[in-house]
C-alpha cells in the first residue's frame, strides 16, 4: 500500500524538480515505516532567506510524526 502524499506550496511554485526531490526523500521514510505510514502532508514555503519544509506523517494507530527543516537549499531543508 502506497502512502498518499499531499504537497502544498506557500509563496512557492511546485516545480517538477521540487516534487521529484520530495518523492525521492519520502521513499526513505516509507521504507522505515513499512506499511504503518498512511499519508503524508508536505508544506514547502519560502521565508526571507530560507527554504522551509514541514512534514507531517499520519501512521496507523492515530500516530503523527511532525518535522520542520529550514535551510538555504531545498535539498538540505528536506533532509
């Protein structure tokens, strides 16, 4: 069962490259959670000088994992 991914951009256009980066990084999360992961919501936004990625994973048993990454590049923020 594949996780459902919702990708939202605030003040950012979701380019195919950014979507590919998010999908590539989420494969690691999917592998760790096995079948426990049900859905993930990713919000990418641009602050003054930083890129921000907020990730919320909904896992079985009504468990939620939330992470925020801030960095100069999307690659580093997503890591």
